[in-house]
C-alpha cells in the first residue's frame, strides 16, 4: 500500500474520532427538542463564526470552484465574490430573524413564516425548498468525497464505496448530536477548509515557479487565442475578459455564447443564486440557534468577506489559472506556452478532478501532507452537508410531523423523528448519487437557486409589512417554477412529454436564480397589491413594530441610509454586475502585458480591488449601519418554543 494511502487512513481515522466524539457528547446534552434542533439557542460566538463560515463554503469551494476557474478563466473567477454576496444575505436577514426567533420561540423558518402570514401553504413550500436544496446539494458533496478517495487511493476504494462509508460517519454524528454536534465539528472543518485551499494554492504556485513566472505565463496566454471560449467580441482572450454585459441568445444547449458564458448579467444573477445559501431555510435555524447576534458581524465581515475572499481571489486563482501552465490544457501545451508539463491533460474533460491531481504532485515527497489535504477536502465537503441534514430533519419533524400528526409530541419523540429525518435525507442523497448521477447533476443545478427564492418571504418578515400572505406564497411558487424551467431539469421534464423548450438553460445569459426572482418578485408585488387586508396588515405590523422598537437606527445615523443604498448598489453594479466589463481593460490591455499597471491581468486586479471595496461595504452595513450588531434594547422572549405554545392554546 502506497505511503500516501496509509497516511490518508490515519488522518481520516483521527478526523472521524473527533466527529463521533462531538456526536456522543452533544447527544448527552440534548435534553429538549430545542437543545437538539437549535443547540439550546446557546451557540457561542466563535463556534458560530467558524461553523457558519464552514457551512457557507462547502466542498464545492474546495474542489469544484478551482476546476471552473480553470475551465472558464478569470471571467468565471468573478464567482469568488460569493465570499461577499453570501454573507450579504446574512446582513440583510440574520439579525432580524434571530430577534423574531428569540421573541416568539421559533424553531424553524416554516413556523416563523406560518405564524407571520397566518397560513400553512408557505410552511409547506418552505419545507419543499429545504428538501430540494438539501438532498441534491448533499448528494453532490457526498459523490465528490467518494471520487476524491477513489483518485487518492489509486482506485483501491471505488467511488460508491467511499461515498457510502464516508457518509455513514456524517450520519452518525449529525443524527446523534443535532445542531450542536454539527456546529462543533464545523469549527474544525472551517480551519481545515481554509488551510487546505491555501496549501494547494502554494503547491500550484510553486509548480509554476512563483508569482513572477506565473504572471509571465499569463501574459503569453493572454496574447494568444487558445482556450475553451476563444476570444471575446472585443478580440481579447476569453480567459482574461468577460464577453460583455449580456448576450441575447438562446440559452446553453441552443446557441454557444460568443467569447464565454460569464457576461456581466450572468455574473450578477449567478451571485443571486449563491445568495441562496444564506437565505435557504437552514440558515434561519442557524440564526435561531445563537444566544445573541454578536457573532453575526465578525462572521460576515472578517471570516467570510475578508479571510475567505482573500483565499479565493489568490489561492484558488493560483490553482485554477495556474493549471493551464502546468500541462492541464492541451491547447496551451501544444502552443508552447506551458511552464511545465506536470498535470494530465485529462483534466480538460473533468475539471473538478484538478485538486486531487495537485495532491498527487507531492505524494512521493510528503505523503503525510496528502493525507492531511484529503481530510481538509473531506471536511469541506461534509461541512455544508451536515448542516443541511440537521436543519432539514428538524423541519420535517416540526413543520410536518409535529404540526399535522402529533401536535403534543414530547421532546424525546421530536428528537427521534429528527434523527429519522436526517437518515431519510442522507439515504435519499446517497441513492440518487449512486443510481442516477444524471439526475443528481440536474437536481444539483436547482439547489442554490431554490434557496434564493426565499428572499421575498424573508423581506416581508424582516422589512416590508405590505407583502401579503398570498403574494409571498404565490410568488415563491412562481419563482420555483421559473427556476425549474430555466435549468436542465425543466428541459428534461419537458422532453419526457415531447416538448422542446425553445430557450434552453440560462437564456440570455441570465442564471435561473435571476429568472426565478423576476417571476417571484413580479408575482409577489402584483398579488400583494390586489390582496391587501386591514386585519391581516394589523397582525403583520405587530412584528414590525417590535422590530422597529429593537432594531431601528438611532436618529443620529438615519442620514447614512441613502449612503448605504448608494454604496451597495454601486458595488453590485461595478463589482459583480454589468459594470464589471470595465475591469477587462482599465488596468491594462489583456493581450499586452507591458500595459498591465500592477503586473497582473487587468481583470484580476479589478477583482482584487472590488474584493477590498466589498469588505469595506460589508463593514459599513454590518457595523456602522448596525444591521448585524446586538440590539441596544434587550429582546424578551414570550415563549421558549412556539410549537409548545400553539399546542397549549
């Protein structure tokens, strides 16, 4: 057995021991349903900061993101801005959801929305979103973990065997300990996630000969027309420029975009999709699980926007773009532009295999480091999956079983059904991943776009009392349908009945999350305008009066509100929207390295600049505008558990 495989098993065994320890320990302290589903609403500051960060940035960040940077170049690297746009959603909603959860004893977002809107349809749709998010998302993560171990053990462990065995440990500790176990394991997973990406980035940088050599290699590539997308309409190598603001073509599968897929509007709407991670129902439960909002701002600003952003814009870029110069791109190698021919050109057919091949580059010299990096990748894959398993199991228990079948269910019964819910979700994800990988790919495309469709409902609860129950419910349904039929899954459904959708996937280079929110918000606004009721509005105003009393800005800061709007809209437009096209050339012509102001491609320099500005924006919103700080007036709880209160009534 190769030394790297031995070290792999050693580190995995140590990691598993840590996971199971916290599963057992948390199970012993979970006396009530609230203890199990929400960690007793007592998550500490640094546990939440690390755990929420690990949950936000999954194995896809570790394995898939570098591969897509490699596949599509710097035009796709704008996706690294999800280090800011994901926690931006948290800035908008987490503090106010925590306040409502503390005040009224909510355990799940379905309970909050149902209580607020006085209807159960929104509760059922929320559970659907949770399941449609968690099962395919988890399946993708588990499948990737099996693939990783298959590569690193040189085929000794099959993909399916690795996936099932690795999943068993996750199931054990999540089902045993609930959200507390997930949180404490996630603290280690966050550290491993960041450490693994940094080390892998250094491996890539070292293989390329350092920073100067890397940028010299980029200069040669940028001056050529090699690459997946050729050149943009402006004549720039598509790896080093976005192809414009928008392309009014049919979607993927109907017409091939000119110069690449990642137009300004595509980047913006893709950011919408990734915002769905923090607006998904799982993060509402993370908000409810804190003893106060103190961890929100440091997690959103420093852990996510600053630290993860730095890692992605540099170390992930080293991995993804550096691979072209290391043998992974046959066209670049054939053109004589590669620095060294170390990576296999088979990566071009399977970009998400890039990271394991970096690991194998050091297998002979430092096999123990391969084992450590493998556990880093495994931890990244399991971090998000564990959180969605736990929270979706809680929603199945509270929003379906307890609500409709057994309103007086005891705490022990709720914990039992929570564990059964976790097992159901894991087995569903594993079965789909094992027997229908095509279906998994189709469903995986829906996950985060579905999560983003919760925005109007959360905007209603947290900010806008004029949104009605009918508007939020029908809007959510319309958004989910629009997402489905602008993704591969919808085309597959239509194909089974003999219909060929004329627009393909992501028509007009607008992501399905963008189409979903367009139909969602349009329906929500129109229906809300038509269904206003004084009695319903009065009920909703009781929540907003409470929020105004506890979360409003002091008079001395209200003049900053227009400035906050201006900063946010400007950053979204120029950083991740149509205005990002300026970044193609503002710091130098892509195909002429002598004009590069900072010695790096203009598009990369623009991304780094707006990452820094984005961190500043997040600080301004979270701290200065007090959107993620502790309320100055203490929030008093009316009940510890809304479900128990309803049962008693």
